[in-house]
């Protein structure tokens, strides 16, 4: 009886979203305008193993196959080096769905983005890599060094700055933090143009295997069980096409479960798509402290903590609560169907 009641409640949640969308779209004569059909879905993502669930679903043809019943005829993908430009694209209305870090999403919310997190993607999974000529015993040894990481407002920048501050190091005075995407940072540390890099996997493993650095601290050591990437869906889809959003979440769950059960194949999918040596990718997945997830509840508290840290760092000018960031009803619906 409890399960039946839960399903009924969740069905009412989706029905309510449809009803509210219809009310919101009434024309001046009092008649309701139907929401425009969505035949092309635009999805953004980034080239790290954190977001392999998107890539696996793409490789398997699941996005078009699963969403066809919702009228989707084509799924277009857009790759971004980091979360900041990805969220700029979503703010401009160019993306319907984004695989992105929780922190840049919070920054975009503060700039007026109409969207919600509907699923988790991964937790942890980044490393601070230091060039081999430098010794390291404690964060104090980083003073005076240059460290590349993703731009301000991203997961890596937020975690790194917060960790440095907690260890008595001023991130603006004691170190030189340089904003870079993964490709530029890998090239820079290889050329000795920077001293360290804090990047998501598989970049740290590649840097180590090429002899250009060693991992000294994982992101899970800096902030245990921290949120990283999430699935963000536009408010328009949530209000006007809730059945499609539920299907997007179901496809994401399917791809996440597939990757967890088939890690070698997942590594090959990433290697083929991004032009990496599959052995490097497989080694990365054995070494990293990351975890692929789908349940947004796992990272809800951590994401709210990010929002608070970003507020304290001055990246956002307001404080966000869980309900401002998440809509968990679609995940709950997906796992009960």
C-alpha cells in the first residue's frame, strides 16, 4: 500500500506541473495556449569521466530512442571546457539540459537562470597534481606556487579556495591561481609554465603517467563526499514537458547503472569520444576517488554548502536553500515506475 501511495503522489506532482504550465500560458482571452512541441533537445556537457553517463547514453543511441515517444526527433550535443561557459549558454537559452558542476549552476541561478537540478551525476573525482621538482608535506608548501584550475565559480575553484583558506593560506595572496580548462592546464604543467593543477579526472592520471607531476591531494580529502556534477534541466521543460524531464532522468539512471556495471567499456567509450589512450582512462577510473551517482538526494546537502561557500567568497550575492536548487520529484518518479 505504501508503494502505491507513493506512486500516486508522484503522478499527482507531474499532473500538477502540467496544470500549472497550462495556467501560466493562458492568452488574453482566457484560453490556454498549448506548450510548443520540443523536437530538438540541446544538451551540454564537459569532457571528463565525471560526465560519462551522458556519453554512454549518446553512444548507445538512448537519448533519441528513449525520448522519441515525447516527440524528440534530434538530440544536439554541445561540449564545453568548463562549467562557466556552459552556464552562460544555458542563460542565453541555447541549452535545454546541462551536465555541469553544481557550483557553476549556483552561480548561474544568482544571475537569473530558470532551471533546477533533477539528478546527480558524480561526487568527488578531482586531484591536485604538483610538478615533480617540488616537495610536499602540507598545504604550507604550496605558498608562492602557481596553480591552474577551472575558472571562478566552478567546483574545482570553489573547493580549492575553500581548502586553502581552511589551511591558513590566502588564495588571492599566497598562491597564484590561474583559471584554465583541462586541455590548457595539461599543456601548461607539461611545459613547466605552472607548478600545479587541480583538475577532474582523467587529467591527473595523464599528467602523472607523462611524468609531469604527482597527485598530492584528492578532492575528497579536501571536502569529503562533496558534490560535483549534476543534471540541470530548464524551467521551461520542467513546467511544460514534465513527462520528457522524467524520461531524461530515467535515461541518465540507465546510463549511470550501465557504466557502474561495465567500467572497461565505459572507459573505451570515453577514450573513443575524446581521443584518449584507453589505458590511461582505465587507470584513472581505478585511481580516482570519484563515484557515479544519479540520486540527487546524495549530494543535496553538499550542494547547499557550495552555495554558502560561494556566498562567502563573494561569487553570489544571495543565499540559496535546497528547494531553490533542486527538484527531486522527477528522480523519485523515475525509480518508482
